[in-house]
């Protein structure tokens, strides 16, 4: 008998899920993303799709600077960018999450660095911020970029 067109039962929880009668478990023992803004830990609000980017900043780079048509790369610095996303938050959780971010445009960020397996501390500025009001007293997730100075 084909299951095509039949809605399959599926249940979810943070550590395991069942699909088509099979139970799958997630390995939650690895490092998780930790972030502190001016010493305030906001990790509890972060969604799994939060990320850390590591970028090279270069000047006078490009194909036009070399007569042979080869690209020249002049890296002058390496910077981090944290793209933070939250789960659904209550109004009070949302206010708590943004409490340090709204104080001033720059801040000190301490975060787990997946590239090194250690902790980094940077000075950063806040980028664009979005919020998705879902219903009274619930915010359907928010995103913010924190970019190293």
C-alpha cells in the first residue's frame, strides 16, 4: 500500500522526534552558542539558526590592480559578525533580550567561536534589527546583526 497522499503522523520536541513510526534522537551534547552582551548572557533566547561569520577586510583588491589579470588580495584585518535569531519570546523576554543592545550603538560581545572552539571578546556595533509581532505579548522571533568594529 502506498503512503502517497496520506498525512503522516509527526511529533517534535527539542531532543527527539518521531516520523513515520521511527524515533530520531538529536545529539545535544556538543557546544551550544553562548553570547554575552556587556556581560549579560542572552544565550537562553537564541535560536539554532544563529550564526558566527568570520570575514577578511581588504583594500585595493581586485583584478584591475594587476597587469596579468590576476586578483590581488590585501587583507588588512579579520572581523566577526554575529547574526543572532531568537525563538518566540514573550514581551518581557523580548525586552530583556534587547536591554543591553538598545543602550548604545556599540557594545562588548563575548561569544563562543566555532572556528577556534574557544571564547572571543570583541567590540561591536549593532546592525539592522527586526521583530515579528505574532500576537499580544508574543514576539515571533527577532534577528539582529552584531558586527565587529
